[in-house]
């Protein structure tokens, strides 16, 4: 909330890594090997949150199969606190909103197979002006641990001027990082400093994710003076930052995200009503491609079928959770027809996946539907120009590739409504009541990595065509829309590369 290129050598971070993390791990605490998934109340409820709403949301996440798609964290944002600390100095929950206390909330979430996230700020006050944790890190971290908290979102408001250089921000956020580790309880540490002081250059050794820009809002590309920057090099990150504004800012720094430490583009706005269906598909697709955390931010009990079918698309989630941990790179970005906000571009994004697959996004942020083209030479430009290029063997562009549309199996509204209205259940399970295995997936029963290895149809998408060696991929992409493909190479002789079958 707004009122809320440098890689560190392993040798230089060894002393900061807990002993439970093996040498060579890129996660400072062993968590977030893939981007975290869950739900945060702020975008939908703001301060109007209480125990009943939180637990009702959690129950629906289980009933709707969202937990079993990987949405594990239920994150309670600002305004949960009492206005004063207790006589012994510890944080206190608002007893009107949370009459049973935070430990009881955590216990109920854990009983549902979910994880509990909470919020504070690296300042004197939170963004909503409740007591925060600057100077109280050790006590607050232990309080969170005693309550059974699994995740801390740590904001940047009222920070007493302790920013302005990377060292100042690093030192301030490191104190809470060490305090959390000292408790002995694994807690995901989500830094929310809005990209101030370039956290992508230094946060990998102390945090699992860092906000890289100002606060998102529910608009595709409308500029707003409260979000004044259009590049990552920004002294005033602000808020009311559109989806395309944030995508443009993250493009140069995607490579700084890695397993255990991710660029956080802010919580998802999917379902909050400010964008079209195609625009929400762009939002969800690009957050997955760039490996931002997938933290839902809508009213889960009241969401529509179209919202559900976006958030519950396992083929898109699978690229987010791919174990290679490689964010997509923007290969090119071109001007396109301008819309009513004088915005318009097209771009090609490419992500290397585990097992030799790739994902590509053809993103049309222009004002008209467009036939977009991408050559294999463009898609695999990095392979041709780095690390020895063709001297290491045939380039990927010299192969044929099958194209799997990752939105083609999107759940239809009738099926989605049957889930949302209780006519079909998940975990009991949707697989029991919905026969189409291309629609649903349970990552609790089978990991995304195993599902891809076994060619699960819900994860692969629909094979639509193939592209010949040195060929061109062409697709009609709607205005403010995206086409998302998984590419899988042919073996010699033209057969598709095979993996184990279900």
C-alpha cells in the first residue's frame, strides 16, 4: 500500500543464510522456491476486514479449489491492530474485529490446510496509522511466531527518513529479516517498500519478495499523476499505477527475480471491475510470466464465473510455478494504435521453462485487434547471442515446435458457476464432479512439475498448431489482450518430444 545489475555471489551471502538452507540455494530462508500464491484483503476490503470475513474467504478458497491450485496464503493486511500496544509493548489485535485473537485465526486457517499472513510496516506507524514495527522488530517477530503466522507483508510507511540509499533501506529491512529467522518459525518475508532504493539489487539475501513499484490499481493503462514514473528508476513510486505501467517498469529488471526472491508487482486486481475480461487475462498472464507473486485481491465469496475461470486457470499457473524459476524477458516492444489515454504498444515476451519447454506471450496493448507475428529467431535470440550461441550445438530456432494455447481450456461460465454455487465441489473434488481433466487441477495431489512431466492436459493447454524450423508464429490478438503459448520441441524426425503420459 502506498499510504501505505547485480547478482550477489554465494560467497558473499553465506553468513546470512540460515543453516537449514543448503549451499547453492537462492532462498535465504528456504521458502518461496516458486512465487507465492494466496489472497490479501486490501484491494477488495481495505480496512473493512474482520475475523468473520477473513475466515469466510478462507473457506471459499478451499471450497472453490483455489487452495489446491496453490493459493495457500491468507494475508491479513493493515487495520487489524489496536491503536495502542499492550503494557508489555507487544502488538494487540482489535478485539472487536478479531474477538478470538490471532492465534485462533491462525489455528483455523491451518486446520483448513492454509497458511496465515499478517502485516506490519518498517516504520513508526503502518500506512493506516496503527502501531508498526520499527524499533520493535524482535518483539513483534516473536509475537507473530507465537500466533502461528506464516507470512509477513512488511510495508514502508512512516519510516523516519531511513531511506534514500540502498544501504539505509537494506539495514532497516534486514533487522526484521533476522528477527523472523531468530524465532525458528518459517515465515515468508514480503518486503513492501515500493521499489524505493532499488531492492532488486540487494533484497535477495534478506527477503523472499520485494515490491518493485508503486501500488497497482484496477486500470489497464490509464495514466495517473499519483503514479508519476514510467521507469523503474523512480524517486516517487506513488500509487494508482496501471497494469501496463507496472509491466513497463519491471521489464528491465526481470532477471533480478530468482527462486526464493521475487519481483512483486503487487496483488492482483482480477475481478474488481475496472477492466475488461481481455485486460484481466493480460494482467494474470503477465504476472505469471514475469513470476510475480499471484496474490488474489478480490472478494472471493462474491466473485463471478469469469473472474474464477481466470484465477483458476491451471495452465497459466503452471508457468508461474515452473521450477526453472526464470522470469519472462521482453524481446521487443513496439508502438501501436493509441487508445483514449494515448497509450498503445505491442510486445513479445519469452520464458524458458523446465524440461526444455518455453512460454511466449504476444501482448497487444494497442487500441485495435492485431495480427501479431514472432519469428523463432526472435523468440530464441538469447540462445543465438549469448553463452557461445551456435557453437554449443543447434539453436532452438532450427527445430520445429508445437504450440499449446494456455487459454484454450479456460473453464466455461456454466462450469464455473456450478463450482461457485455449490453444484460442483472441489476437494471432494472437482475431478469427481467435472469430468473434463483439461479444466481442473489439484496441485495438492500432484505438483505442477509432476503434472507437466506427465503431460496433464489441464497444464499443457490445447495444441493449436506447429511452427517449422526458422518459422514464424502468427496469432490474432485482441485489443488490450494477450495470446499465451507453451512451446514444446519436436524430436528429430518431427515427432513431438514425449514425456510420461498420465
